[in-house]
C-alpha cells in the first residue's frame, strides 16, 4: 500500500516584515496564495526511512533526514510511538530553492501522507501544530487557498478569494538563501524604525473581489530590496516582465523566483514568451491561484 499527496506552490502577494525578534525570527504579515504548480509525495512502507526525489532540479534536494518530508515523518512517528519505516518519494515540479515553498510543501505533503498511511487520525489542529514546528511556511502547504500568516508566518487565517489570479513565474539561474536575505534585510534596515507588520486592507479587498488590477496596485514584498541587493540581475528580469505587459512584478518571497501578475491566460503567454526570449532567467512557468492545499490522491 502507498499513499500519494499533492501539494501546491505559493506566491506571497504581501510580505510585510517586522524587526528582528530576540529569537532571530521576524514577525510577519504574510499573505499567501497557493498556485497550481505541484509536488507529489508518495509514502510506502519500507525497512527504514529513506527519501528519493525525481523531477526538475531533483539533484539539489537533500535526501537525508534534513529534508522536510523526512522531518515530517519523524515528527508524527515520534508523537505516536511509531517506527518511521517508510520510503518517501518526492516528484518535484515546484521550483527548488525558488521562494515558492517547495520544500515546505513537501513537508506538509509527507505529514498528511504518513497520517493517512499509518491511520493515526491526527486532527487538523495537531497536523498544523506539527507543521509549525517544521517551519514557518509548512502550515500553508497543508491548507492552501489563500491565508494571512502572522507570527513568523505559521499562524494562519483563511482569506476569501473571489476569483482566479493568473501568474507567470521566472526561475533564476542560481538560488538565494532565505536566512541570507533576512540578514540583508536587517542590514539595510539598520538605524531606522521598522513598523509592525500588518495586512494591507486594499490587498485583502482585492483578493475578496477577485480583481487583478486592484491586487496589482497593493502587492508588496519587504524582502525584495534585500533580494535585489544580493542578486541585482533580478531587476532586469522584473523589467522584462513589466515591459511585456504584466500588471505588476515582484520577487516571490525571499527569491530568487520572480512573479508576474497578469489578467488571464493570453497575457500570461505573452509575458512568458518575452521572458524566455530575454535570456534573463533559466525557466518560465505559468499558473493560476488559488489552488487547494495538500490533497490525498
């Protein structure tokens, strides 16, 4: 018997970052939107815990117990007194190290798959609690849709979305370390007061109405200056997408993937073609959101 769970990527339509906390994290107002790029995590009984991975950039995915999918299996097994003797296979389609929470999605997917395989019947609250222990973005992989993440991003409030939003994503030719981007944020913010992070009312209204023009006018990412400081070439990619007709362009999360909001499938293809022709990025994908969270197939 095996269980396969499909989990979505995310884009941050708002990422407001507060000052560094004593524990090294930052308080966030993080508005997540799940989009239709998916990984699939398959869990099969085995003699011992092992991880395999296939798909684009699979060679970059750790296959030891630092992998969030492995950590999810270990966490649930530890709570239930179960031996985590499973083979976790990750079929990658979410960009690796791209600011779209692919590793976090795999953690959420593995957790739901192991819960289903082992029949542990964990409540949604317990699964979310384990997700929060694993990482700030992991809980959203479980729930999908759209949500406001507060605290360090792990405390979720579901958000209403009134329609589909269409996106183009450009993957860069190298990665960016999330801790390094936050460190650069702190360096750039040194000596100035940083306001408490709050969700933008206009942005929440735009999501609820399903209005891409309103959403474009209110999208923001406080980590973008830090990402551009560490990876200045991303500015050219952003400019290409805007010039091709995107309503807005931003760095996705901590980067280095760049995201372009468009009005529909045809504008998406025009922007995608311009990005592919520009030579400023490695690969280009199109997707729409909101997408469902972790789902047993």
